[in-house]
């Protein structure tokens, strides 16, 4: 079996903060960074299967312009930082196919808002990255950078595999139930799902308008904070964007003391079905947070046992996807089997069942709000399993066998339903060398605390 020690698909890559520091002191140039990324992509593709469109010449030209800005003293916040976008995010003049044969060769006329903000901040778009069809189908092309026989996760498979392999220091993905955090956890990256409405989704295709989020995938929490500085903020043209206060500098808040912060340890749901190595690694990570000054507090979330949040997601997403893609149903035979099945399932969801799911979602939001009134954050596993084999369809945990789909988003979908920010950060590895991640979640709009707590753990590793 290929392991982290022998895989040819992972290379060391400076993160966003390291690149910006190198640009500032002249030890590396934006053109150097782009060429390093291109060299790693050449060495790892097509085996990894993360990149669907490579923009080498465009990126070189943008990097040269970024170098001139650094020399002139006019550098912007992400000047010269290479990044990639999940191929569900529109890029004017650049193919954006949404992972679907229906949109092969499609070239949008306008940029998504996240791409516009990154470009205006000086970022250098280098690649469009693989995705499940419309975020919810299947992706057979992308492998795990720690083991090519294993799954990268999804639907932000390309972004997370690319960052995990060292192809790029920054990628933007989307998350309607765990689609940033699960693949980030499996690929050894940091993945941030912010509060619902914090980052504009305008110009990005989604499988769910009530659960969907966009967010950064990076090498570190500091890199995620630097990206959030640029991405966060109200977009009046996006009806789902919320005009909420934005922290002036998320990166500047990272190094704050966490002494006295109360971190909740859920007594239900999150670790009841979990690989033992993951439970042990997450317990050790919580203990590190306690040594950093935080107070660990047992908290109860009994409603999650009665209302399975992942089951709610599996009702809401098909119903909304079927509605959103109603115009495509005459061509349903052209979808991949997984997405076609999702749409057909959504057509069978009765309106009373959908509305009942939304009411149950409100109950989960209420229970989480009560918990966050007494603690600053929750610390849970990022995923209850490490990356499965490519063709694996079931997993055995605690002596019971489950369909893979029943456990993949067990720890993440609850925070889509409630809209809370959460971030996953690597916290260890299993006996196969596969990454294990810690998830930190906070009350809505408290991304600064979410990242600060995760950074406090990261700094002690």
C-alpha cells in the first residue's frame, strides 16, 4: 500500500503567510512561486487528478505584474499568491464546467464574487480544480495525496487534494454538508467553512441554497485567516449574503491567548461512531488546548440522537438540488449516475417532509445556540474515519457496518444546518499514515475565535 512515506504526490510548499513574507524581504518572487507550483503540478498530475484547467501563461503574466508591485511598494493583501478555484466557481473567459458533461466547454461571461475579490487583492489564479458534478455527483478522477488508492473526499476534492499535495498554497471550495472540511481532513489540509452568509456565493453553483457555503482551503490557520480577510464581507448582489460586522484583521487575532476560554466536549453523537485512532487523537488535541490554558467542559446535545442531522441533510439537499436543476431534467440521462440519482430522489421529497426537515433544523439551531451560550467553542473530530479506499462503499465501526455515505459527514453537516463557522486542522495520523483532523466550531460570526483556538493547537504541534 502507498503510504505518506512513499507517495510521489506530496511536496513541500510554502503557505500564504510564508510567501508574503518572502516577497516582502525579497527571498522569493511571485514568479518563483508560480513556477514552483507549476513544477509540482507537472510532477503530480495527472495521477492526482486535482487540476482540470491549468492557466500557466496567464498566471506567469499576473505574477510578473505582482513582482513589479512589490518592488514599487504597492503590493495588495494577497499580492502574488497563487490560488485555485473549485470548478463550480465562475471565471470570466476561463472554462467552468461544474464537473458536468452538460457544461463541457462552458465559458462564463462574469467572475464569481470570490474570484473578483481574490484578484483585486493581488491573488494569481493558476488552476480550476476538480469537483463532483454540481457539488453532489461523483468524481472518479481525484485521488488522495497521501495514498493514490484512497479517496480524496468531496465535493471539494480537487481543492483539498491540490493543497494537500503542495500544488497550491490556497484554494477555494464549497461546503453544503462537509464538502470543504471532510476532504480537507482526509487530505491533511486546513479547511474553513465560515458562518452562513459570511462569504458571497454569487457566481458559484451550489447543490443547496440553504446549506451552501464557500471557504478557503490552506496549509495553515494563518493562511486561512489571511484569505478570510479578503473574502469576508457583505455582497449586496447576493441575496444569501448577510450584512454582518467583519473583523478588521482575522490574522492579527490568531495569536491571542486562549486562557480561560471554555471549549465544549460533546457527550453525544460526534464520537459515538468513530475510528478509535481518531477518537484518541482528538482527545489528545483537546488536552493540548487545555495545556494552552483553555477549560474543557462536557456539553450535552441530546437532540442530535433524536434528529440525525446528516439524515436531514440527505433530505434537504436532494429536494433543493431538484428544484435548482429543474431546467436540466429533460437531459437527466446526461448526468452522472450519482447526481442523476440525487435529482430523482429530490423529485420524490414531498413538500410536508421538506418543511418538516426545516423545522427540525431550527430545533438543532436552537440547541446549538444554547450550548454556545455556555462555551466559546466545540472541539470534535473533523471526520470519524480516515480516507477510505477508492471503491470502498461501507465501513465497520464499533463492530457495526455502515454505508460510507451514512458516516462521511457525521461531524460536519450539523454546522451546515445551524450555519455555524467551523474549521478542521490536522491533529495526527493513523497506522497507515493517513491524516486525522480536529474540528473547532463556534457561534455564528465568531470566525476569529474559531481560528484562534485552532491556531493555538496548531502552534503546539
